[in-house]
C-alpha cells in the first residue's frame, strides 16, 4: 500500500494477521510497518549495492513520543542521504550494539522486541527487568555474558538477593521477593531478550541455552464438590451486598474465563442467539467462548440492567468493575476457602471437565488454550487408570460388605479388572 505518511494515515492504519506496510509516496524507501499487535513503526528500506543486492530494513522508531510522522520523515531523509554516500546504517547500528550493556539491551528489547506481546505481558516483563535483571546484570556487556553468569544470576534471585520494597503509584508499596519460581521465570525472560540480541547482531549465541533451571511448580487448586457447595451458600447469602462480585464469581466458575475477560466483558460481546461470548480481546487474542445454560441464564437475568456497555460496570464513574479482588477476599474467608485464588475458579472449571472424561482437547478448546501443553496440566484428572482401578476395587468391596453380591464377586476379573 502506498500513501503519504502523515498523522491521519498513521492513525487510520489497521493491523492484520501479518505485518502490513505503507510506503510513502513522496520519499522513496520511507515506510510504516503495522504489526499484528497494532504497533506502528517507522522504517527505511534500502539496498547497499545495485539492483541485485538484497534489501535491508532499518527501524527508525515506534510511533509516539518522540517519533511523529514529521520527525520520522526527517530522520529517514538523513539515513537515505548516508546510504547514498555508501554508508550502511544497519551495519553501523550492529557494530554499536555489540558493545552495549545488559541494561541497554533490555531497554532496546522493550522498545523494539515486544511488538507481538500484549500490554499486560510487557508490564510483567518490565517488572522483572527493573527488579531482577538490571540490578544483577545491568552493567555487564552483553557480549561478555557466559552460562556461569546465568547460573549465578538464577541462584542470586532464588536466594532473595533482589528482595526489596518498591513504591507503586503515589501511596502503594510492593514487596519484591525472590524464590526458585521467580528465578526460573526471569531466566526464561532473559533467554528471550538474548534471542532478540542474536537477531540484532549483538552476539552470536544465547548463554541461557543449556542452563538447567529450577522446576517451575505452578500451584493448582481445584474446588471439591463440598467446597463448591460452601461457596454457593456464601454467594447466596451476600448477593444483596456484593451484587457485582457475586455475579462475576459465578460467571467465572461457570465459563472458565480469565478474570480480565469477565470483568471487561461488554454486552456487545454477548451473543444470546448462538449462546456464546465473542471476546474482542483476550490473552490469546480474539476468541469465542461457548456458554452453558446456567451461564446464559445468569447473563439473561443481568441483561435487564441499563446504563453501561459493560456487563459489570464500575461502581463509580465510567469503565468496568475493579473491586473483585477485595470482595473475593471477604467471600472466600466466609466460605472457608482462604487458600483459593480467583484464578483457581478457572482451574476448577477445567478439572470438572477433565474428570468427567471430556478429553483434554475439548477442555483446552473451552478454555481458549492456544498450546495443548497448557491443558496437559489436567491430564492427571482425565482417564486415570488408577482412578478406574480404585473405583472397581472399592465398589466390589463395598458391595460384598453390604451383602449385595456373592463372595466370588471379589474376583476382579469378573468385573473387568486387570491382573
């Protein structure tokens, strides 16, 4: 696509499944790249030789301060002038980056290496970079990093060397702790950053590869039938005083959706005719969530509300409801579920499906998992042969003890048991 690159053009540019390009009609080689995530990046495309030489692309910067269309155009003219004089800006950039520190690489990664990541993921990455990577490795040159540096880095985080109290906002404070889980996940992020460094020509290899990490044990908590009953009793009791929270909790556990998907849900995304949610955005992008009858009935009752585009509107002002974490804290204590997190409601939805023998592929589809490995955590609940064996043995013994069958019933082969 060709058009004069001005603010109106940039604002109107739409993202697709692949990178899209708009080439300026006035300055040859000056362009705008639009990533699937919606990022708008000014670039220059050029050749260092004749027509047969390969084209190269040089990133000027992402749209927004300081890069406006006019400033990017001015920079493109300067770069194209250097290219005409025989200089290669990409080679110069690579040589300069070969001497950069880990701190500088992290900043570069956040600027140019997160085009396909969602804002929430980038925020998590920033936290790990600022609280762990920069304090421990920030001053080292990227080219000098070794696997032993990575092992020492991981060990330091696990031992709590980066523990600190960090100010968040005007009055908030956050306690930064270490631990083996944090160490493993931070090393994983560092590995991604160093892969970006390879692509940028900063170094030829990735020192994270081959470094054995601590097992990343993700705690999974499923509600038992008795606990579900206790939770339901409390929800009924507090429904008048915690109306929004109760509705959100019920919809979370009836759909298996993530907290942000439910709290930011809009009525325009609820399709009553086909019985589903058509989410405009989620952790894995656009997706459709099929709804069971209880979830549809709950939404139908709530649809009588007016005055907001959101299913769960903010208690004050515009936007959606944000008070669920505090409300959940009160509700779970009353239900005797002090160790249950909001995300465990999603786990519980999945565990019921897996235990009922619906198959991991179906459970994964309902949850919107893009990677089958994510659903594999529920494999121990589905078609477990020890569960089948336990049912057969216990059932046989119980029947015998109650005198419902003859003694020979204890021969499990007659009940289809294995040797």
